[in-house]
C-alpha cells in the first residue's frame, strides 16, 4: 500500500468491494441506512480493519465473518429494542449485536430507529474528558 493513508470511508469502500458477495452488499446497505438515519455520522476504521460509525461516541461496528455480518452496538444494552432486532451478545451488560445471515431480510425502519436511539443516547451522556492525573 502507498505511504499515504486512505480515509476511513475509503477503507470501508474497499472492504465492501473486496468482499464481493452478500456480505459486501449487506454492509453497504447497513452503511446507507446509518447515513440516512444519522446525518453527520462519522465513519472510522479501528481495530485492524473494523468499520465503525460514531456520533458523540460509537453507534455500532460493522464486522464481517464467513456466516454473518455483525453490527455490535456499543451501548446496546441501554437501548429499547421493541422490534427485537438484537439477536447476539445478549448476556452482556453493555453491548448488544445484530447478526445478519445471507438472505435474511432487514427491517430497515426499525434498524434506523435503533441507530437514532443509539445516537440520542450518546448525545445525552456527559462528554468524556481526558484524565490529567490531578486531584
């Protein structure tokens, strides 16, 4: 790779293209829904190649595995999920995830509501400040 770093959005574009199958299509659709639901959402590239969407904190990640595309919501346990979209990582106290398998339908309206709820939760939390070590 060239010495200049690609932007996170460009890296996500490349990931989608490299997948070249249902996972890339699903990740692309999720990305579009996040952008529609949360104007100004920030795309990041973390943890050795994981797409991350943030707005006043992490909304969710978009991980791709052989059998699933996984959206892990950083604070999913604190979100109402009236349509029961969360179907993975249900035992934790903080995160929740949605695993999407090949051919599964996505309830786009409910997913966009969940993205908006995550952004609202992030906005309602006090801003984190760096610790200075002073008491």
